[in-house]
C-alpha cells in the first residue's frame, strides 16, 4: 500500500509551526526562507542608510568641488570673456608674464622658508614649555594668534611695520636700539642763507672764502625748529680776535620777525656742539674742534694759512628713522614674518601633543647612558616626534601655496606687485581690474597643480599609517 504525501497537509503543518513557535526541521525550506529574506533586507537597509548619509555629501562634493575644477580647466582654454576657444594661449601668456614668474618665485620662497621656520619654532617652543611650571598659560598666549583672522593680522602688522617710529612698533624699537650706539644729529635739515659766508659742498658746508690767522669768521645757519634748539644754547657772540683762527656759528633767525640777515642780533643763539674743521687748499683736514654754548670756536695753533673752515656733514646727517619694512625690497620677508607669528602656536600645539605621547623609557634610558640634554633632544626626541613634524610641515606647505589674504591686506599697493603670489595674481588678473577669466583660470589650474603633490603625499602617508 503506497502512502501519497498531502501537500495541503504539509503547508498546514508549516503554518501551525510558525504560529505556535515550533522550529522547522533544520535545513528545510522554511529555515532557508527565514535566513535568506532577513539577509537581503539587512543588505537593502544598509545600502539605503549609506545613501541617506553619503548622498548629500557626494552631492556637495560634486557641486562644490568637482564641477568647479572641471569648469575652471575648461575656462582656462577660453578667452578672457569666455566666448571663444583659444587653446594653450592662456598658459603661454601665464608663463611668459613677468608678474607670473615673480609670483611663482615668491611662492617658492614661501614654501622653502615659512613651513620650515614655523616647524622649527614650534618644536623649540614645545620643548621649552615642557620644562616650565605654567606651561599652559604660555601655550595659550603663543596659540592665541591662531584665533585672529588673516585680515585682522594684516591690519595689525600694518601698524607694526609702519615706517614712522612714532606709530610703528618695530621701527620704534629699531630707532631706540640704534640711538643707544649712535647719537642722532642735532642739526639735521639746516641750510645756509643765500649770498652768505657758507656754501653747500658734498661733505657739508664750507666758508665761501679762505681765512688767515687773526681773522674771526661768522657762519650763519637757518632752518632749525625751536623745539630742536639745544637747551644749553646761549645768545651768540663772536670770539675775541687773537692768534690763530676763530669764528662763531649761530642760528641767524629771530623769533617773531626783525633782525638783520647775516648779522648777530641779540635774540639769536649760538649753535653748541657743532663740529668745525680747518682744511687746507688741497682738501686735507688739519684741525678739528667743537663750538661752545655761544657757538664760538677757535684754532689757536693755526698761525699760518690761509685755511678753509668747514662744517662737516656729520653735523647735519638725518637721524635714523627706521626701516621701510613694507617697501619693495623687504615686503615678502615682512609678510612671511607675520605668517610665522600666526602659525607658530599651531605648530607648537601639535608638536606638544607628539611629545606628550613619547615613551618616557627611551628618554630615561638616554639620560642613564650619560647623554646630554642636546644629545637626547637630537638623537631621541626628534626621531621619535618626526611623524608629527612631517604632518606640520606638509600641512603648512599646502597652506602657504594657497596664501592670499595676508599678502593682499598687508602689502601696500606700491609693493603688492613685488609681494605677489600665485593666488593673489589669480585674483588680480580675474577681479582686480583685468577681468581676464581665461588667464585667471589658467593660474587657478597652476595653483591646483602646485598643491596636488603635497596633498597626494599627505594622503599616501595617512594610508601608510593604517
């Protein structure tokens, strides 16, 4: 007798098992059905979740990054207004333009100087602050410039680099230090009267006529402001006649008007501490003296003659008024100095984090072996913190290749062409009056090509650390 399986009975049994929670026979159709469907559902849910989170980011990447790059490359082969195709003309113009070559040279200077100096200073600051008790406060002060925008930093350093020592902090310090070692001239800016006894010459002023022994010569000067008259000056008076040469140097000006030009009036003062030289006809200086409080001088030993009386240029040399930091010759170093001030704290913080993670056993072992502080720093600390230094160096390299706002704000209009970099040149060509979007796009492609190697190196290094 043959028993024929009833399919309806099997389906009812399977349904009863599912309803009452009874497990199916392992490996049966129901078990495979229950294992495949949840797996597919989980895979579909994972893809949906990934699309929800990554979709907006990918969309923004395409719209804000990929599309501008492609459009910029396309625009670099177009004319300035973008209406016609010009091929490689923009790139030829870019590399043959003196301003572009200067921008590339300045970028090379930035890449060589700024990242290395900032990294070294960050390492030095990090090592030194580790030894201080209140290192957190000092680190906060050094890191504080990072909180300032490049615009604000540029405005600040315009004041620091101001050429007037009364406003520029750097020139005020430079003038103070200079004047400690070299006394400023008392009588700078003075001049002589027309048809007077003095005539201007290359080394200062000379008497118009030679003088012989027994003569008294009067040498009037003008152009000294009242606030620069020496406090020890007294009314001028000629010295008495006697052997040798003598004379008087005075300020031939009467406050409030009056007086006679070329004549010593009662209200006119002598010019003390004025250097006076006696010169032979051949130009040899044979004697030197200084005037007294009344402006008088004498050469009693010069009993022969004749001699020419000279007031040397040292009496009238312009005082040191500082350095033109924002001039064409120093503008790039000045801007780099401002950049270093901003980013040194950033490098210090990163290097400090690397130093905090160093194994203390290695440092202690170096000290036990008799290594000095410098040897420990050079042969132990620096090699162990080298990965952090590479991170700082590469990050700053990428940053300086794109430098724009600090140069734009800090460099005056007269020096901006000497401080230009690729990013600034791109802005000037595209929006600074040229309105040549084709050439500006070519400069943007050049800038992208300069930054790309550093970015690829950074990506490769990050992959290698996984």
